[in-house]
C-alpha cells in the first residue's frame, strides 16, 4: 500500500484518521497540489477532513506488501480469492498493522479492503476503529462459484462482525445487507456520492456529435444489451471488458479508452467526449451495486441526457425521473435502449431539456458538499467511538 499524502503532507504516523482508496489517485492529487484542474470526487471527500481540522492521510490499497512475507501473502490471498470469489486480504492487512498503530480511525472506500480490515484486524484486542465502505457488498456472494457461496457468505459475515461501522453507496445494498448478513441498522449508513460539478460542466461542443457514448470498467455494465440495441446508431463503447457485438454491426466501436490511466487519457478528454456525444448510455445489470453512478452523475453535470438502466441498486429512485432529468430503461432490454436513443436523436429539444434538468439535479443533490459532509461525519463518528472505547478488549460489533 502506497501513501497518498495530503496537501499538508501528513504521514500515517501523524494522522488520527487514515483513509483507504484504490490506486490511481496519485497523479490527480499531484495536479491539484500544483494548481491544475482535476476532478475531486475521486477522493471521496478527503479534502473536507482537512477543512474540518481532522488530521488525516490517504493510503492506496493497491500492490503487495514488501518482502518475502508480503509476496507469500499476496499470492496466497489471490489464490483464495479465485476459489471463494471474495477478494479479502487479511494477511496483508496484518503485515501492515504497524503503519496503523498510531491512528485512531481507519476508513475504507473499497469492498475488498473493507472486508480485509474486518477479517485481518477486526477481532484483535487492540486496534483502531474500523469503518468499512461498500459499493456492491451484496453482489459479491452471487459472483462466487456456486459450490463456494456458503463459504463466501461466512467470510462476509465474519468480516462485517469485525467492523465498527459499515456504509453503503446505495440504499438497496444496505437494506439487503441488513437482511442477508445481519448488519445492525444503527451501525450502518448511506454515503451520498457527489461529483465535481465545477469540473464536469457543459462545453461549446455540447451535443454536436452524431454518436452515443458508453463508458465503464466494472463487471456489472451490460454493454452487450447496448450492442444489440436496434437502430444502428453510431456508438462508442469505452471499456476493457469483452463486449459481444452482433455480426455486421459496423456502427459500434469498442475502445479501451485509457481513462483509468490519467497518463494516457485525461479527465479533460473524457469531459470533451461527454459534451460531444448527443447522449450517454449507462447500461447496467440488475444488481444491488449502484453501478454506473459516477459516469451518470458526471454526464448529468455536463448537462448531457443520460439513458440509464433502472436496476434494484439505483442510488436515487426518487430523484431519477424518466423523461425529466434522464431516460430510464428496464434491465436487459436492448429494444428499450434503442428506442430511447432514437427518441433523443429525433427530438433534440427533449434532449436539451433533459440535459438542463440533469445538471440542475447534479448541482442540487450530488455536489462535492454531499460526499464531503458524509466523510466528515464518518470520521467524527469514528473519533467519538475511539474516545469511548480506549482500552477495550474486543470488537464492539461482534453481534453483527
């Protein structure tokens, strides 16, 4: 795990709160520190901790721990993940425990690392307060091999039992976790995600392109349905995932994009693409994860009309209004996707109206202030629990 230092360069040994996120934030953080323009939602409200006077540092969860033991742990845990379908790394967390010993609170924003904290440190006699965040907890078990789903369920339950508080990015995932894994409602919450509405903004090229855009790397994207949509609309799909394109579909272009690596494609390039496309399509499988959330909100903030699959994991079913600030389609329905694209292509007035309402929705409900306030609240909760539980001998969440 590599340190991602704050603007004040507070190291983990000096921080009260350590925040864990996946890799790829380093270059964006460097740009911000140099005064360059870069979207800030990738830090999940981390900068608001500094503004609130909370001494904090960010760590990347990517990479194996150094040394022979780190290599052994990494290989063993990868092997176990391939068998169980659960990407937990408790051995690696324990090897890194010395880095955490002076911290009062650990906050994780990734499913795998949150499970790792619960398994690796949660049942220790003395440890920091552990707060684990999940983007799609209740989909993990369903992706495990069928013969190992009971094992996956047991791993998840034990991991959750080691966490002091859990939070989710979508209400459906939280509700299902309470039902499926016995999460105590009072020890769980929902973190409202937000995007940088100043960075993701309309530009002059607004909607002048003759193509629809779809982008995403997570396995819950349903690009196959988009590829099968009737209408032969020019379509650019940016993903590293395999897409089954029907034979003869010359209107579909697949590109790896490189947006996961800011060195090869910048956030400004993506903003330009959003603004050039006449519509953004976010096709998603019917899962509990609020899949497609960041792309949807980025595009909405750019005042683009979004065609979104209405899944069980939708993060805001009360705010996403069909034909008002987006167009909603059922899961696994290529015909509905094609009809929505055709509707927007033929009615640019409707597309413009939806786009304007989309930006208003993003600014009002999904700005950085939302996720910043949520992260500060999590940190303050953790610090409060830490002050009450100093010297404890067992995890307070063993009843989960």
